[in-house]
C-alpha cells in the first residue's frame, strides 16, 4: 500500500474503511428489500449511491471528502431518476466543513441559499438511509467522545448531538426519538448488522459489498413502470361511516406485514401501540358515541391500542395532531376492552380498520380485535 494511502486510512474517523476499497449494505423491511447502498473509496474521497424503492425508485448520489486528520471536509449529494437524470424538484446540495463551522449550500423556495452554522468537531452530514454514515458516527463518537449530525433542512439551525451508546467493544446503539437501533460491529469497527426492530421502522441492515446499484435500480424501475411499485411503506386511509346519525371518520396509517409475525412481535404485547403508522390515528365524531359500552362525547380524539397475549384495550386519548409515537397517558379519556379476533380465515397484508354492522374491526394478518360502536341515545 502506498504511504499516502496508508496515512489517510489510519487517520480516518472510521477504522473500518481501511478494510476495503468498496462496500455496501442492503436494508430489509420484513421480506422486502427497500434500499441498497454502495460506496467506493479513493485516497481522501468516498463516493456512494443509495437506491431507494419506496415510494418509487430513486438514486441518491453522494460524495464525502476528508481532511488530513480524518475529519470531513465536504459533502455533496444529488437525487436522480434510475436512468441517471435529475429527479423532479431536486437540485445538488453541498456542505463545507471548517474547523468550527459548516456551510450548507442548497435551494430554498427555488432560490440558491447559503446557511452557516457553528459545528463541533466530529460533525457529520445526515445521509438518509445510509448505513455508512452510522458506521462513521460510531467511530467518531469513540474517537471524540461525541458525534453530531446536520442535514440540509433550514429548520435545523445547528448540528444535533447524536445519542450513541456503547454496550461493548463490538456493540453499540443509536437512539433517536427514544427508539434504539442496535449495531453489531467487526473487529475494525465495520458495521456487520444494524437492527431497527425496536424502532417504528422495523428495518434490518446487513453488508452487501457486491451489490450492483445500476442493475438493482433498473429492475426496480421496470417494476415501477409495470405498476408494481413498492409504494409507501405505510399508506394512509380514512374510514368514513354514519352510525345512528353520527358522522364518524377514522384517519390512520396502514403498515404492511411483509412476511413478519404481527401480534406479539411487530406489535408487541404489554405496551401501547400507535394503532397504525406514522401520524397518530385520529377519530372524529360530530355526535356522542358509545364504544364498547363507554361514552365518548362528540369531538376529535387519538386512538391507541394496548394489547396483551390474552386481552386488549382501545385507548381514546384527548391529545390530537401529534405523531403516532407521542402518547401521553394523562390525556386518556377512556380505555375500552376489545373482543379478540384471532385465527382469522383470511390474512390482511395491511392493517385495516373497518365496520361490520355495529362492530368496529381492526384486523391485521390473521388476527385483530373488534368493539361495538353506536350513537349515544
């Protein structure tokens, strides 16, 4: 190995990068591959591509350059169609890092914009979906005691300190919004596995050093063109019904099973579940209801579910407009026992809320729950 290259590799914040000139990762959501990353390194530069399948196929192309001490000097990215042309409503973006600041160049409201922010040593760019940046962040935290990240969103005025927790020499966690992603690391700090099963996204990342981004992107694009796009990981739907003169709507997210075990696994027992996906599930009624024998006055509410191995409760909560993981038990209006509907004959791939007569059903896979709903006399 040439002396210059060896010197650079030894100085990098991520020792794992010394192990190979190229690498990559694959991200799985259940049985579905949703993202593939591939990168190559030459001297003080890393160039990478991330092909995403959801909601339709796009490619994020990025490049990182490093200072002699291993800190990041610059980052740039662009979003492309599978054929290599620029994606609609996208423009190249760039970050330049100095000793104490980061300069972000982006397009805002159709105009070129430059933002300058103070940046601690060890600040990294946010690269959505990148496992490599997680690997670099762990190495940075080991070296400097902390790692910070900043994205291109103008609402982020300064880098945010990452919550990285070291469990042992080969294990770490990245905690975001209270949700833990487990990282298994090799002897040189290389990422061997990223487990997001304790997050709301439920992803698993493993190395894929020989992945061919071009072939994968072309194959996914062909499926998009044939009407077989993966679509959003969780679709949004609204149940609208008239119940005894009351107009009722339930707006909720519909996650897909994707080959995963649902009740007790993807939806864990003995904890409060968001009753869908993404934004909180909203119940609106213009007249008083009785749900499972419990009065629910006219108004707007958030619904949650508390399941156990043998029972479940529908939680009607007075806080509204929040993300689905923002649950405040002090805002509960009522907890309503549910009927168990397990061992159904037909499987529901996506979580579904529907009415069958006077029974509000909530089914997913081959199980779910039900409760009687009526207008209050």
